[in-house]
């Protein structure tokens, strides 16, 4: 018997499918063949490891949607609807609430981030005002860098707030109006709102991360320009300081309105309010 | 078919809503798990799960009781999942022959290098196994999932797949060897 045949019998041996003479012959071969012994060990260990492979979890929301889908089909045929277990509805509602709270927490963090942007802008203005007398020169470039970075950050935060607001209002509105039109869909509303809330929360967190990245990038740019300005020592004094102050004020205002929008968006996710509200 | 199975099927055929509620409560996790392992995408898996239960609802009349109800359900679920893969491949203009070498009678590899012990002990072994499962053809992956992960006896795997027990054995064996080979190659690439 060639080796290919022994390898072909490995699986059967591992699965306990070899019997009688076939089993005796295989075990006799195994006793003398190191390669087959190692392959056998591999196969047994792989089998054990396979049980740790992720099975894929059926979420409560997916189970609720399954009930809903079957009920849609049954309703079309005029058949009695399935009763959705109260425990499932409670679980989905609890998860929706948790998702909304997470979105609100992220909005809170963005408010804090906006305040820090404003404060950083003001510090830049103070530093530049002091530095102008000593360095002058390329202070306009520093001011420009500070202004650009503050506006980048404000823009990023603004975009995120708009995204979040849009998701929270338009998509929640769709879900709520569907629930009003269709009692069947009303049962799944908590699941859908939870999904929307989670989407909003994710977007907020992504936006928060982008904002922080923009802030770090901006700060590095400003520092670099500041060092260059100190090195050259040219003087354009009061004009540069005025520019920086004006920019910082703009950044602070932008940050504040972004924070307001984000908080409003989070509120809508929590309450599931429509655009008309 | 067991008496309790028989009664349950009769209630499903009679369209008893409580029977369908029991169907979801007792089998939704299992169906989702199987189709997820075949499709390996949560959105596709949810679609396949819904389609499976809809098929049961529409076609329970065709179930004759020649096998266990769960075997029939596995069959519906795997067919739905495999149909989704076929449709996906057709859309992508891919070859639909699905690896004819895996069937009974096709030659198995004549040399397989054993894996070093430490490979199987590594933490990333599970991630590599998941990747390896994705690389298998749908037919081999399905046979392996049903046998190793769902723990069905080989005879039942064959019934679910609509093939002979020896063909089912060949698919499982081939899948195991290919997985082993995949792990070995990935580990070698990393060195």
C-alpha cells in the first residue's frame, strides 16, 4: 500500500471509522511511520482548534427582524401573526437605549474638544503677541498656519456634526413614520432606531478621532512655523498678532456651534425625534 | 422521524403560529451559525437565515419525514447559502464549475508535510484557520462546517449535501488536508 492510501485513511482513523482488519493494518503502519504519527497529531489538534473558530452571533435585532419578516409573509396570506417574545423586545429596547447614551457621551466629548480648540487658539494668540516683539518677520506665516489649523479642526467637527445630525433626524424620522404606518414595523422600531443610533455613535466617534488628528496636525504645523519665525527675526508685529486673535475668535465660534449641533444630534438620537420636532 | 419531531412537523404544516415561534426559538441560532460559516459575512448570513425560514414556511408541505426535521432544515439552509454564493459569483463573472477535483475518485495529495508543533499552539492559529476556511471552495467548506463545527455524523452530512457518505468523507478529508497545507504555507511566509 503506498503512502497516499495511508494518508487517505487518516481522517477515517481520527473519526473512528476504521474497523476490523483495516484498523489493525493502519495501526501497524502508524506504529512504524513517524510522518503519519505527526500528521495524525496535527489533524487531532486542528480539530480541537476548529471548535474555537468564531461561530457568528445572532443578534437580538436580527432575530427580531426574522420575526418581522415571517409576520410580513403571514400577513400577506391573511394568517395569524407570530407573537414576538416580550423578553426579545425588552432586550432590543435596552440595546437601543445604550446606543443612544453612547452617542450622547461622544457628543459630550466633542463639546470638550471644541472648547480645547478655542483655548488652544487663544494661547497661540497670546504667545504670538509676546513673540512678535522679539521675532517679528515671518509671524504672518505662523498666524496663517494657526488660522488654517483652527479652521481645519472646526471644519472637521462641523462635518461630523452635520453627518450625525442628518443621520439622527432623517433616518430616525424614516423609522418613526414607518412605525406609525405599519403596526408590524412598530415592533421592530426599537431595533431600527438602535441600529441608527449605533451608526450615529460610530460616525461621531470617527469624527472625534478625525478632529483630534486634525488638531495634532495643526499644532505641529504651528510649532514648526513658530520656530522658523523665531529663527529669522523679521518684524511685522501688531498686524500679525491682530490676525491671529481674529482667527482664534473665529475658531472658537466655529467650535462652539459644532458642539451645539453635535449635542442636538445626540438628543434626537435619544428621543427618536422627527425633523418636524 | 421521532414522534415529537412528527408532531412538530404536523403543527408546522397546519400553520400553527406557536409552532413557527418554536421553530425560531429552537433553530434560529443554529441556522444563522451554519449560514454564517458558509458565507462568512453577517449581512449575507442574516439574509440567508431569513430566506431559510421563509422556505420552510412556504415548502413544509414537501417534507415527507424520510429524515430528521433538523437534517431537512440543515439542507434548506446550506442550499440557500450555496445559492447565494453562486449568485454572487455569477454577478462577478466568476467560474461556476466549483472545483470538480474534490469529488470522490479525484486523487488526493500524495505528500502532506506535518506542521511544526508550535504552529498549532500559536494564538494566531485561530485567525489563520478562519482565513483558511475562507480559502476553501464552498462545497469543501460546507462539508467541513457540517462535520467538524456542527458535529453532524458523516451519514447526516451526506444527506444534507445530497451526496454519498463516501463522497462526504472525501470532501471532509480533502478540506482538512487543504487547511493544514494553508497553515503551513502562511507560517512559512511569515518566517
